[in-house]
C-alpha cells in the first residue's frame, strides 16, 4: 500500500459525493463507530471518508468536489446532452430526488432517438427517465463505457 501522502483518487469526478453527502457520510461513520465503542472526532471521520474515495486528506477531497452550489433541476428547464451516444435536446418533465446530489429526471425530447443499435430494427423514444448524479450523467453505461445519459452542465 502506498504511503498516505501518495494516495491518489481512484473515483471519477462524477462518482464523488456532494460536500453535504460526504459530511453526512462522516457523521454516520462517527455514529456507527461510537455505537461499537470507538469514539473519534468529526475531523478524523472526514479524513477517513476522504481516504475511502482515494484522497490523502479531507482538504484534497473538498477541493476535488468543489465548493459550488448543488445543481438544481426544475420542471420546464431545457436540457441538452447525449443519450446512448446520440445528441439530444428537450425539456425536464419531472424531477425526483433519490439521494444527495442524485435525481430521477423524466425528459421530453425535441426529436425522438433510436434506442436500438441493431441495423435491421429500430425503437424510437421521445420520452426517457434516468437517474443522474452531480455531474449530470447516469451510472448506467453502454458496453463501450459511456453513460446512458449525459446532460450538458
């Protein structure tokens, strides 16, 4: 295992939690350890959370996450990006919070996209629902490793 100062981040930025979520994770960790008889300070819990994400300390994780306000998705907002590697533009029809920084979005697309890549068959969709994280992309990926949905931020 590399020395603590050489620890490098192994998570893509899109997989990092929001600052609020990371702090909440540290609170849960601290409470869980306390229930098992191990008392640690909040600062130590923050450092442990940072290491879980592959950073050497809390300040480095904090800088990687950034200190910008969380994304707010609203019904009626226009969106653009890619769905199954095809360019899309449309409007948000529904928003549901599923976790800190994660949202289930229902989009109505301006133009239907073919969700099948097979040459002799097509299936066009004008409405789609997906869960996106803080970076605006879904966890689900295509076979070539691209997110199913990636919204331009």
